[in-house]
């Protein structure tokens, strides 16, 4: 049996060793070491992971005319932008690109799953924690903040990404509602009123608004900041720039489509893929991986592939430089629509 390639960290030999010392830095889109809680809507590490740490090297790339027009239509009309396309086409990146260029701060992100409800996006009230604190106080323990007076109920309420995006502000926030097609059948319809009116109520605060100082309660927003909610209602003053993404796994109801600007992202060409690689890995990686980009494009004409797979292949074959470069690339770029 031949010796394992030198790039391998785990060798399957059953002998402990110090191989982790040779593990290189993570690829930029999987580097979580620099992220932290953002304050005041400032950008965080997620922008680098989406746009690429070398995004200044891709500044010559410009979106297509239709893409630019639809994005600006959504900005002008204060309507959500529904972006559809295949996995890895850059749908989520679009929200970060707009926030970065227009200086709109950290992108608020709501990753939708099959169990997601409208309330998840708006706010969460921790009634159980408040009840526990009340019971502790009743037995002679210290009164926790929020467990006593009505004006402290905000200690148990935290706004979700959608709720935070609808807070009054001079400039709109950017909200990414990611993979809406993963939701259950009700969520798209449940979003209609909030997207149309730009406001929502918090019943737990509405009921006691007359007992609150100036009718205001202080709650936490999705950024971790304390914000005042007056009268138990949140109403935007600048409608947020909302990007809803979909991989096309389902159709949406006509009322939702009517309220959105629809942008379909097509299959990227060679220039766009090269720009994508250059933004994440730098100019040298884009040059050395040009053959992989070409091969990826040829395969994608008849197979469902994601650009994330191309990034993985170029990074690993460049960093590890194994003898079987093409074989390793094919292992990493496997069709997503193959029969299971």
C-alpha cells in the first residue's frame, strides 16, 4: 500500500500524532474566528464570508443590467426583492453586497426552516423564564429584573430579525429571509400583512401599555441592543430592504408575488465565476483554478452544481496540491440532482 499523501492531516493509522499543528488557516468563507456581536448595526464577519475577504480585487465585476434594475426597483418602490435561482448562484450574497455598498450596516438574517413561523421572525417572549423568576421572588429570593413591575417585562422580550428590521430608523436596514421555500405552507401568506403595513403588535406589551412609563417598554433587538417600544407596537419609518431567497423548490402564492419584485438569477458565466473565486481566494487562485472553472461550467450545463463546491475544490487543490488534483476536484464537485 502506498504512503498517504503529505497533505493529509488525518491518516487513519490509529496512532496519535501532532498533525493538527500542520492544519492551515480555514478558507475565508468558513473563518468564524473574527466574528463578534455587532453593535449599532455595524458589519460583522458574515459580510466577509459572503462577499469574500478579497472582494476589493473583484471590483471590476458589475451585476447584469436586469439584476441592477430589479434591485433598484425594490429600493425605489420599498418592496421586498424575491431572488430565485439555483444553489450557490449568489442570492444571499446580493443582500450583503447592497448593505456593503450603501453603508446600511450588518445584514439581519432569518434562515427559514420547515418549522419557522412569523412569530420567530418578529419577536420572542420568554414567559417561562419570567414565571420562574416570579416564583423565586415569592419564596424570598432576590427579585430578578423584569419579574416584578410591569415596566420591566421588556427584559423577557427579544425582537427577531424581521422585528428589528421594522424598528423606526433614519435609514433602512437590510434583511435577508433565506430559503423561504423551505418553510411550511402558511408562512408566505402570514408574511403578507407585515410586509404590506410595515408594522406589527406585541400583545404582551399592548395589554399593559397604559401602565408603562410613557407607554414604553425597553426590549432587546436582534443586534443585542436595548430599544424602546411604544404602545406595544413596532412601526418602521424607513421600510427595510428585504431580500427573500428561494431555490425554486416550491411556488409561492400570488398575493406574495404581487408584493415583491422578482429577480431570477441565471447560471453564472466564466467571468462571473472567476470574479467569485477572486473575491474569496485572490487573483492567483483564480488563475491557477481557471481549468476547474471551465470544467465546472461544462458540467453545470447538464448537472445541478453549486458554486460553493467550486470554491471548495479550488481552495483544497491549491492548498494541498495533491497528485490527484482532478480526481479530488471531482469528488468535491458532485452533482446535487443525482438519484439517491
